[in-house]
C-alpha cells in the first residue's frame, strides 16, 4: 500500500466539486482539474472526491467518473474517493469501476469507503431501489472487495474484470467510532471526517490506534484527518473568505441548500444564534487565517492528534483565492515538517 513512512505530515485535497452561485457543474469540473494540477505541483499527496447526491451545490455524485477525469489530467498525484458510499453499490461494480481506473492510471488510485448514504433517505431509496431495505454488512462488503482485487481470486467464480489482481488500496472513512473499529479490525488506513463531524474525532482515532491489528496491507495504524481550511495573506481576508464556508454549512444545518454563496461582511443578518452555534460546532476543526495564525494552530493540532496525513477541503467562492489558499497551506505544512525533521 502506497503510504508514506516518513514522520513528515502528508497533505491532500478533498473536493466536493462545489458549484458556486452563477456557475454550472461543467465550470466546477474544469476548476477541479485546474486545482488538482496545481496541487500536484505543490506536493499534495492525494486528490479525492466525495460521493454525495441530490445536493444543489455538490456535483461529485458520479465519483468514479470525476476520478478518471482528474487522473487523466494529472501525472503523479494519487486520485481517489473520499469516499464511495458502499451501501449504494454492489462490491462487484465498485471493483470493476476502480479496477478500470487502476488499469488506466496504475499506482495512483485510492478507494475510500463509507457506510453512510451520502444523501437523504428519500434519495437513498431512489438510488438503491428494491435494495433499500436489504441488510448491508459493511465489513463483509469490504472483504468482498478485497477478494475481488486479490491476486488469489483468479480461479474465483466471480471476478472483477478489470480489477482482478490489482490490489487497489482501500481506506475506511468514518465520522463515528463504529468505522474506527472496522478499520482497526481489518488493518486498513482510517480517514476521519472531522471537517463536518468533529464530535467523535479524538475518541475514534484513539480507539482505532488502540485496537489496530496489523494486516497484509498495513503494519501499523495510519490516520488521516479531513479539515476545513481557508488561508489568505491576512487573518481579516481569510475571515471574509470563510463566510462562504459558513453559509455552506448554514444550508446543511437549516436544510435550505443553495449554490455556494459569495462572501459577506457580516453573518449576523443571515443566521440566528442557534444556527451560528450549530455551524460553529460542525466547524470545530477548521483552520482560518493568515500564515502565522495557521502555522500556530496546525502545529498544535499535529502535536495533539499525531495524525499521519491531513486532507483539506476549502469552500472558497473565488477560484483564484481558493488556489492561493492551497498554495499557502502547502507552504505552511512544509515549514512545519522542516522544523519537525
């Protein structure tokens, strides 16, 4: 499994293919590729897309298609899913899709797996059809995928073609201790969704590390944390840009989804005190500010959590400001790594 062994913190990108006000999904996809190409130059380790459905501002529903698009437009950065919501799909179809991707872009494809629907229950029913009420055993489905990717399945009655023997790296994604137990028991790397579900982060990664069982894939625990980042030259500029993030999560809290909105001078006219509190709870692991502030906060975060990798998602309205945020973040992490070395 292609996971860095150095003590340096690896850094990666999570892209929800966010559609901004006044633009279309087609515009979003072009900008995702531009960002991935820049991330590759900046030394980012991975570029992942998340599977979501029926959300007006999130265009990453056909996750494997977007992975192929970005992998085809880049050369070295790993590209994958953060994640594929496994109950929405049969393991065989997932194996065939990611086997195809791994055949096209060998050594560069990651398969992150989640157990949530990635949408509301009505949409989940539309996706799953008659399988909506079927029992989905997440660990069993993962084992099936491992078998389909295994070199030992060449005589199996059911084979993923392509996919058979490619041993595509599998990650377990989670937002609760349940997924941590699965990742630990199966000896797989664990990515936590602390960018929107911070409550169980520390408990889950401690549980994962304590119960980890070495496997043929991984000999020791590997933790990746996903966080929100808005970096700019000054704290004030970053705070202004971050109001788009606040409005995005306000839509999650209130159920009133919109395309990603431009930044505003003041949120007080937009949200209630209760909504502000709920949004700030969801954004507990967010890093917003200029270089000095972010370096201080990130150093404390790394010291406290001892994560192996950090994955960044940034809902920034202006495309150039978004790219500059990723540029600054890369510089900051490299500075921290140089101090730690």
